[in-house]
C-alpha cells in the first residue's frame, strides 16, 4: 500500500511539472540560451545607435554634388579601434599557410593535427566524413614546420620555391600557393530569387575555390592572401622605395603599422576568415554560431558616422576645423604641402595608435592609410539611398567592366592632401587593385538595440 502512495505521488509531481513547462496548451515561447551579449570584442570599440548629418560639410572642390548633406540614422555596431595591422593580417596569412600544409599531409600523414574521427553508436565503426584540423595542436605552426623530431618540415618541401624560382641557400614559402577558399550565402542573390520556385539554395551560395566551375556564375577563383609588397615600387615612378618592398610586411619594426598592398577582395576574405575563426570559439563555449554577428567591411556611411565621433557637421574626426591642434602639432598623417610629408611625424605610414583618437575612441579615421568600405562607388546613388543604414553594394565579376569594380575608400592617407581627410569626402579604387596607401578595418553589428539596454 505504501508503494502505491509513493507511485501516485510521483505521477502527480510529473504532471504538475509538465503543466509548468507549457502544458495545458498555453503559449510560452521557445527561448534561446542566454549568454553575455554586451562584451565588446577585443580591439574594437562600441559605436552607439543614433542619427547625424552625413555628407559634404565644407567645400566641394570637385563640384560633384554627389554627397549632399542628409540626416541619417544608424544602428549600433562594433568597429576596430585601429586599422588592421601587419601583425594581425599575418595571423590570417599564417593560418592559411598552416591549413594548406596540414591538409596536404592529410590524416594519414599527420594524424596528430586532426581531430578524432566522429564515433558511431557503441560497438559500431567510426562515422565517415571529413576530419577537421585540430588548431589547438597546430598552434603557431612552429612545430609543424620544424625539421626536428616531431616536425613535418621535410614533408612540406612542395610549399617552398623550387628549381629556378628558388634562391640558393634559402627556404622561402611560395606565396603564390597561399590562397583562401570559402563559401557563403549571398543575401543579395537570395532576395532576387526568393519568389522564383525554380531556385534552390545552391543558387544563392557564392564560392571561392581553387577549381571554379566556369559554367557556374557563382564560382570564383580562391583569394591569394599574401599582400602585394611590390605596391611600394609600382605606385611611385622614379622613387626609391625598394627597402619598403623588402621589409614593410615582415620586419618587426612594422608589426603595428597598417597592412597595405591588400585589395578589396583580400580584405573581404579576411573578414570571412575572422568570422569563421571566432565561430570555432563560440562552438567550444556552446554558443550559437551567430553569437557574434559576422565581421565585414564598414559601409561608406558607417565609416563617416563613426569618424564623426558623435559630433555633427564637423570637418575632421578630431572635431575641429583645422589640421593642427592648439600647440601647432599635426593631428593626422598626410601630405602637409608640396613635397612635405614629414611635418606630421611620418614619411610613410605610422603606428596605428599614433595621434589622438576621436570621441568614439577610434584612431586614424583620417590619414595614415585610406580604408576600404563595402560600398560600391556610384556618384549618382545618393538620391536612392535610404535614410537608415544607407548602403549600395555590388560585387563585380572578373568579366565586368572596370567601372563596376569601383569601391569607395575613405579617410585619406599619408600621401593625400588635407582635403581627403574630411569626414564627408570619399574616393574610389578598383576592387582588384592593391595600393601602398589603402588598408582597412572591420565592423561587427551589435545584436540588439543598445549595449546599455537589458535584452
């Protein structure tokens, strides 16, 4: 009898608990796992939501009238405090290098660098599928490339220049082999084909691969990731810049200088890699893949909004109308006058934390290097743009006209005159062209209204 009472008690308890979790037909919702959402990513600053006047705030020397002043609102986002440095971009290059090396060795050649094969039910054979690289064991790659015991340097000779391409006595990585392949779902293609019943998801996937399918318009060649160091020579006729060609990207003196020689396609690939790099951390923390929204280049308007630092109609990011401060010091790295590159403290680029930041804490939003944006350059697009998070995009194909390959660059650079340092001034460069005066920084959307709100 006592056992019956206990059994009845447990049954009633279970029924009551089920009612409390959505029983009796009530709508209670399905909530995602909560996690700390107000953590600012390392090296970034928070740009709050708000509104400001964007567009020409001073003289329009070209009389283009392509950027009329307009009140515009923006949602919150994170932005890199500085331009991406040589050291940071080198992490991307080395990751691609190590990824290609480990993949070429394969699970049979370097089993220690691959994750364990997924297991099936107890007593069954292991499940099939691709084995992922174990990046915790790869580390910085020093052991992987070592010729000592436990290293695989002797098996990676195909990664080096060889034959007539090699300089005797040197082992140099063949940078032509450092290419990044990736895929993503294009929301632009998805928006175009959303009402077409013949379309499948594969029609919206853009792929950069070593072996693109010529018959597939969404297939493109993989992206070479190593910066074009020759820009220091080819950008300037009759100028002795050979030392910069040989040292700028790899000498420790330039580690915290902005990376240059990177075209728009390479900068975009870096953003994809940075997103995927963090996703692996999110998975380890048992967070959703979109715990941190994807990294991307800022739009033209976002760059201007961030550059203004919360101020309205200011000419420069530091808020004042002059390029010198009250002590007579230059406030940015640019071409001060004819033949005068040195009065601001730097002949070429300078450390990314040189000069004072703007009111949002962003360094060098004017000068040092101009910066890529995600926005396609179209001088007649201004009337079409929305007054909330405006942007105009187009990813040009290799076969497209050069005019479709133009992308907006912002901020002016060390070799530009003061006019191009203005918050409202932008120019363009072709997406497949790298320059010694163009770098970039990333943004990531804030998933919410404001970081100070409790979601």
